[in-house]
C-alpha cells in the first residue's frame, strides 16, 4: 500500500494512488470549486501550476473517491448554482460512460481499427515517421511537443490541452484519430475508455456529426498565458466523416437483487471504494483484488498506468479488509479466482459493474468460464450511474437538465 501523503499536495502532478491522497486533494480543491473554478478552469498554466483545476480525475476514474464524494464535499460548501460549472464537469464523465453504454459499437469500432492502423504504420514509412515524431514530441509545434512530453512524464494533461492536442493530431498532423486516442489511453492515469474515445471523436466531428473542434494559435496563446505561440496550425479543416453508423441500443442495467449471506467481493480498478458499495448491510467473507494480465488486450496501458491501477486496487483491498474484517487475495486469472472461492467455500461472486472498455473486454472472456465452474456472479451498479446513464443517450444537454433531480435523488440537492 502506498504511503499516505502528509499534508496538502505540494505538487499537483504527484498522484499517489490511495484514498487518503484523494481525500487530501479533494479537501485542498473544494474551496476553489465555485466561481474561482468557473473563471479559471480553461487556463493551462503548465504542470507546475494546477491550482485552478481539481486534479481529481485519476482518483475519480478509479473511484478511489466517488462522484458522490466529490459532489457531497462541493455542495457542503457551495450552492449548486455557485458550483454549477464544476458540478457539470463531474457529470460529463458520467455522461460519456452512459453514452458508450448506449452505443457499445463505438468502442468495438475503435478497438477493431487499431490492428489495421498499426499495420498501415508498418507499411507506410511516411505515416510511420509522422506518427513517431508525434509520440516523441518532435513535430516542431511548440505546444504539442511540450504536451507530449508532459503526458508521458506525468500521465496527465489539462483538459483544454487535451482538446488542442487532439485537434492538432487530427487536422494539422493528419494522423488517424484512433491512434491518438490509443496514445492517450496508454499514458493517462485517468484514462477512461468512454471519456477518451468520445472526446477524441467529438474533436474530430464524429461524436456530434459535423461539429468539430479546431486548435487556434490565438486561443492557445491566450489560455496558456502566453507560454506557447504555435505556427502552421490548420485552422480551416473540415470535420471528419465515417462510414459506420452507431445506433443507440437499449440500455440494459444490472437488476437490483438480494445478496446472499455468504459471498466473495471482487475489487477491480474501475471501482476502488468497496466500503461505499450498496451491499444491503451484508459483508463479504473474502475480498479479492483483480490484477488482470494487460497483455490480453491489444493496447496495454503504460507501466506507470498499470502500476497506479494495481496500487489503487491494493489500497482498496486493504481498506475493505479492515471495513469487513475478512481476508484478501490477489487474483490474476479465472482459475485463481475459482480456486480461492472454492477454498473459502463460496459460490457467489459480487462485484462492482465494469463499464465498457479494456477491462470489460478481459472480463467478458472469463464470465462464462466462471459459470461453467459453478460460480454465480452478481453485479452491483451504483445509484449515481443508475440515475445518470439513462439520460446520456444523446447530447450532454439532456443529462444536464436532469442534474438537479439526480442530486435530489442522491440526497445531495
């Protein structure tokens, strides 16, 4: 388990993967979550000065703290109207997750493109050179090269920089958007399949058809406080188009079932807050931390990202073992999971929902094998997701309208 961070985070890029550090960063940021955040959030002052934004996303992405934790702390200090911009930013992550659950073919289409795109890199030296220069930060575009180095070094970028980066990648460097999305997902500590894929598609003009985002030199100079003066940007590009349609599918959420008295709880990197799961007042007999073999996916995360996720799961298991007074075990394979449960005399596995993304791809290949070996699986969906996702089928505005009602349902309004 990583050591708890003493005091406030002096370096916002020092993301320690445990719940204690997440709570410190939340307490540090909340006083600025109102008008200060609304007026300053678009400025990227560089990795040494991040006090204008929350820097909570790596923690929320792994649910070392939950969206409800963040909203509760914010609304204890500010009225919803004062912290409206920050509250909406919290819900944007939920929007993208819900939208991808409605449109799962978008993830599949992205993942299926990657092998072909890497084959094209191998066959096209010009494309390969442009790609290699981009991911090495050697394009000659000052801001883009700096952000490339920052991403690889820290595993983090300001949200505004992410949009500029994606726009330059797509429209100025003319590189395939999916390769850029893969580069981000490989290196971002807060890399989330839904937010990342949908955001890259939005910049390119695919998420909202025909509506794209262009990086403009004047905008970059203004919102980086004059740190950069890029030249040669394509500020007149047309939006991308695609042949595939991704129709909305019926959203099927896990049913709320009565839990048995005896069960094992699986903790994974998508949800590291087991103590706040709605377990109906019952306690697991065994805690298992999922440490998947990331080589099972075509684009595994970078080592630093894997280490962050693994440490987050370790921290979650330690806290859960204390909260529920039961033993823990690391699990890397389906066979190890089955063996651990059989030794404990358990036949029911309870786990937080795994949203669409690489971990879900790994897990889906295991689920039928567990059933064949007598393991029943029950999935827990948090109230926040159950309330937000149904309103994320189209644009964000539909969910935005429902935010006050959702806060009331969560007893946060």
